[in-house]
C-alpha cells in the first residue's frame, strides 16, 4: 500500500468519523438544539471524561498504595515468620510446621510460606493457603540465594511481584541468620560497640502474598461506587436540567417578542425577567426597539417631507391622494387637487440666487398652509410647484379656497436685499369625484389646468375641463404622434450608453441604455420630450421593443463581457403580457445571459401601477433578469409595498444625489437607503454623480455603484471604451 | 591485714563516688555470710611451694587480675602465653614440682593449666569453660558472675514479690545453673532454666516464657547472644513487664531492671582466696560486685511504691 493510498484511507476514515460526530446532538450544527440540552450533554460528557480519568487515577493510586503496603506487610510477615520458624530450625521437625500453619491461617492474604535449608533448595517446612494449592513449588534460584546471602549477617528482604496464572503474588524472601558474639564471657561487651559477631546462615524464608484478591476487592468497590455515583450523577443531571430550564425560561420568553420584532412589529415590548443577565438583554432590546422605532419614525418623516419647506413631499402626497380616492369612492363626496406654480420665480432665482429662492419657497409654503384647513395636505412638488389636496369640497368651495390663496399671494410681498417683489401664482384645479383617474392622471389634469392659467395671463385659476384640455393636448401631441410613428418606421432612434461603475471593483457593472430621437440634422431630441406622447399614443411598448432589440444586438459586440445592459421600462410595457413573452423569447434567441440584463422601473410607476405590472416584473425576475427600482426615495418602503416587489437593486432618486452636498437631510436619506438595501441584500446605484466630492460621499455611505457625468457621459456604443477609459 | 581492709574500703569509696556520678544506683556488696556458703567449711592450705600465674596476652583485665595475685602471693611467678605462643615452654616450666598451684587467667591459660593434673588450678575470666574444661576438685574456677545468693538477695530486696525467675544459657552450664537454682531456692525463688543453641532461640524462648515468670537473669553467654537479639529480648521484656537482671550496665539503657557486674579486683580476690584456702567446691564467686538499678525501670515496673509507702 502506497503512502498516498494510506493517506487517502486515513482521510476517508477521519471524514467518516467526523460526520458521525456531527450526528451527535452536542456537535450537531442544527440550530434547533436547546441550550439546556446542550449544556447537559456537555456536562455529561465532561462528567464522564472526568469520572473515567479520576477512576484511572484512583485505580493507579490505590493499586500503588496497596502494592507498597502489601510489600511492607510482606516484610513484616517475613520477620514474623522468621521468629515463628525458630523451633522449626531448632528441631528440624516438620510437625512444628503445623503450629506455624495454624498461626498463618489467620492471615488470609498469605498465600504460602516456605522455610528452606541453608542452600535454599531443601524445603524444611511449607504452608499453603487453600487458594495456593496449585501454586507450583519452586526452590530459590541460585541468584536469589546469592543475593540474599550476600550481606553476611544482615536480613535482606527481597520483594518482587510475580504472576501465577490469574493471580498476582507478592513474593518476599529473606535469609535466616544466627549470630553470636565472639568474645567469651562478654567481659568487654558494649551494646553500641562495633565488636564483630559471628554469623551463620541456617536457611531461607519465602512468603507469598496474594495481591489479586485486593485488586478484585478494589474492582468490586469501584464498581459499587460507580453505580452509586451514576445514580447521584443522574439525579444531579435531572435537577440540573430542571434548574437550567428554570433559568432559561426568561430567555425562552424572549422568542415571541423577537419573532414579532423580526416581522417588523415595533410595538412589541420585551418583559423584564428576574434573571439579571436576561433582564439586561430585555432592557437592551427594549431600548433598541425604541431607538429603531424612533429612527423609523424619523426616516418616515424625512421620507415624507420636503427638507426645505417641511411640507409633505411628493410620495406622501401621492399616498394621501390615493387614500382620498378611496374615501371619495366610499363617501361619494368630492375633493379638489390644486396645482400651484409661482409666477416669475425663475426671475427671482436668477437675480437673487438660489438661497433667496429657497427662502421665498419657505414663505410661500407658510402662506399656503395658513390658508387651508389642518387636514388638507400641502406639498411641494419640486422647484416652484406646489400641490394642495383639499378634502370634502365641491367645485365652488374649491374655487373659493383657490381664490383665497390667490388673494393672500397678491397681498404678499417678498423683500430681499432691499428689493421688494410681488409674488403671484397660477392655480390649476381638478376635482376628485371618483377613482376613475389615477393619481398621475389627476396631477396631470391639475398641471394642465395650471398651464392653462399661466397661458391666460398668470395670477389666476383654471378649473380643469377634460374636453378643453384634451383638445389642447391633442394640438400639442399631434406632431409627436407623427414623429414617433416615423421614427419607429425609419429607425430614427439612437441609443446612447452610460456606464454604471461598481465602486468596489472599479469595473463597469452595467451600461444604461438611453434613447434619443434624431430631429433636425445634427439634433438629438431627449426622451423627456417624446416619451410622454409615446405613452399617450400607445407607442411605449413599441418603443421599448425597438430599444431592447437594438440594445441586445449590440451586446454581441460589447467588449466588456462582464458588464450588462440596464434598460428603462415603463409600467405599461410591464403590464403587456405579450411584451413579456416576446422578451423571454428574444433572450433565448440571442442567448444572452439573463443576469446581464437589468431593467430599470420607476418607483412612482410601480406605486401607481396595476397588478399586471407587478406580475410582469415577477416574470422578468423569473427569467433571471435584474430588476432595478429607479428614482428610489423610500416611498415604497414607507408604503409597505417594498417587500412584495421582486427587485435586485435601487437607483437612488436623482434629487437626493444632486443635492447631497448641500443637504444633511439628503445625506441621511442616501445613507439610510444604502443601509436599507444592505439589510435587504440589494445593491444601490447613485445616478447623476456630477463631481468628485459627491462620488466620494456616496462611496463612504456604502452605495455600491455610481453613474453620472463625472464618471462618464452617455455615448454611442462605438465611443464607449474611449470615453470610459478617460476616467481612472 | 590492715592494708587489705584499707584497700577494701578504698574500693568501696571509689564505687560510691562512681555511683554518684552514674544515673543508676550502684551498690557494692561486701562479702557476707550467705545461707549456702555457711555450710561449706574452708580447709587451710598446706604450706605451699610456688604459685604460677598464667595469663593470656596483655589484656588489661587479665593483667590486673594477675598483678593482684602476684602482689598478694609471697612466692609467685607470672607466665604469659600470649594467645598460644610459648604455651609449651610455659607448660614445661610450670609443670615442674616447684609450682604446686596454678592461677590461670583467660580461657587459653585455663586450658593449658588444666593439663597439669598434679597441680591445683584455679582459673578465672572464663564463662564458657565447658566442654573444654571439666571442673573438679583440682580444677576450680572463679565465676564471672557474683554470688547468686547475693544477687537474689538484692533482687528480692528490690522486688519482694519475686518468686519465679528464668535463666537461659547455652549448653554446658549445668553446674552454674544448679548453683543458681540452689541460691534461688534459698531465697524462695524458683529458677527455671532453659538451654538454647543460638541467639534466635534465645529470643524465641524469652518471648515464649510462661507468664508466671516474673524475672529473667541474663547470662553473658556469648555463644547464644547477639546485640540484635538482646535488643529484641529487652524490648519484649519491657512490653510484657518482665524484670531483667543483666550482665552489663549498658543494658540498663534498654530496659533492664538491674545489672550485676564484678570487677577484676573482686575476681582476683576470689581467685586468690580460692588458691589460698582449698575447698571442695568447683566454682567460686566474687564476693563483691556492683548492683546497679535503673530507676526508670523500677518506676515502670512499679517497684517504687512499697518503698514510698514505707
């Protein structure tokens, strides 16, 4: 057998033993073993180890003590036998041995006793116990005789241990000397003197002590003791188990509140127990829950409010409108939605700067809040746009409220740097009468009415009229409809790609596919200009197909095989089951690895989408594609929908990233989103990174990927490498 | 005669001083009429010729006896055979008719003298004379032991209830044993004699003596004695509370009740007297001896109470 085979065999056996040990409850990696069982098993194991070790030590020590004592005893018995044997040596009469035997019978340990003649060969007398009947009779060896008689006149007692069959015998031997003083009459006798004495060897004594019976008795005692110890040990284990269970009960009681906490129930409170350590855990948990709840509330506040005006933000407002839609549906009451746009705000911003503009917005927010009721909702929608939800009002009352706002604004003067400005606004009103329209549609209605008010000369209000508005919209869209149809027909769309950089590996993870439309020669129309119209005229799915087809065709030529494509999808496309099926087939045809395809879906679109869109998203996820939630600002998290949506990554809302350096609130939000994603096991993308400071900040906050003009501008595919290579 | 008495008193005085220095009480006994000795009449010696004093070697204890004899005999001559050397020459000279008495000191000298059958020989400083020397009217000896009569007298004084004593010796001491028994009987003490062959047997017999035996008189029989045997014997005697009268003072340290020792001078005097007065006794005993008592042993054996009461 070669060394390798031997090594392999040993390794295999070791692995097998390891697996067997893993099956034992104590070493099992299953996490359903209770602490009490584990502790008791461990104690049992240690108890057994300690017990066997103690037993071994006890056996060894007691055996040694018995052996030494018996050897000493054997020496004493030899001396006694020496004295008893005097008449035997004097008379040389074997009958004397009977008396000696009678005396020796009282020593049960003495196996045999023999008296030899001066040569150590001739047996003068012998005694054997009943047990020693079979003990063979061996005369002393020449070596033994020589050794014992070497020191003349001295009774040297030699002791050794021998084994006769199953029995261990301690064998003691000694010479029998007689001595006399040399000087006649002992006239110069000195008791302590050194005058020599004559010595004469008259025989030898051999005595055997049965050592086995002591060992047997010891084994019996240990066995009895072990039984008793086992009973006591079992009793103690049982009592220990009960005690341990009692101690661990407070810990068990933590299970339910912890499970509720894991499910997100922040109302849970952990009861304090009588055990100090567990009470400390309970206190710590309660503190943690309280802190998390507070932080959660703070995050909600941050997520739901505009950091500048402290008005509710777009997400919260959208939720409120959704809620209002349900109320309206239930109560048959009507409510109104105002879209307010400040007139000439841009001029103030440009002349006095952004800070002045911000201060103006704050004051306007206060005016709006002062005019509406407490339960009406005022929100800043971005820039100088505000929206107001006025609940439980009819058209007339809504107009009265809007007029009130207009009057307040007319009376308001904004003074800054010694200049005074009269601030006016345009208000578009749409009535919420049923759940027929979505929030976006209602907002668009109010927005359209507001635009109409602006067109009518500003500082006025317009009530949304569907017929009038549609007519206006048709006028605006009719051009785009034709352009979109022509662009699809003539392939007048252009795709640009912008890298999304993995901040850890510094490698491109995805290229975001950005759509452009070719306008006049040399003109590229951005998507914001035509995607709305595409949606309204039902081109969105077709445009999506065009984008995906063309994007996938470029994948084959993509130099970076590890990077994927990130494609924007509308909610309408997701709702189209045929589109989803077509996409699945296309992925198979092109044999692209699905994980290299990421689809970005607007968080807002998901919020307002129907169930079909969610199913489409799940189907895409099922294909193995990556889902990125675009424009994320914790809106879904706050609405509790986040856990139902299959997504892999979050792209942080544009405004949060662009305002990162200026606002601590933005920093906190971005940091919280990164932490949220990390906890959920998702990755994050910070888009619109415009400078190095923002890049380092998002990196510091734990954002995984970044995208923006600072890193790379969108380019056609051919120019990608060169562009990206310019960045370190 | 006056000089003799002065010497005697001087000796007693010296012993007294010595006893004061010793931790044991020592009593030197003066010659006195013992119950047995009164029965034997001394027969004056006929006008003598010369006394031959044969000694063995230059041993001080032999020489001191020889000197005493020479000093106290008008016509005497000293011969030293020095362990067998010059034995024939000495035998030839002493064998002449001009010497009618021979004082032999030590066993070799005694053996030489015993062959001179025509002369009256008294030897001393020999314990184990048998079987080489068979005592007779012309071959007498001075025992190393003091008079048993006197010993028993002292012992009885010390232990009034003493009535059974053992004497253990080697072979060949029948005469001595008989004398001791007789002396014991005179004082109402039954002496039981045992003969042993070696030191082991001495110890064995001592340990197995009947409980009725209250005391043991240790004989200086070197043939059956070893130091270890003596220690063991004494140890046993102490354990069983047996009174032991020993032959050497050193045994008082290990439990003996008393020791009886004779001096060279007392032996010499006894020898001189035996040579001067012919008596039909085979064994003579020195009339003065030291009887040292161990206070510790006395106390242990409960022999002080009666005196205290008295």
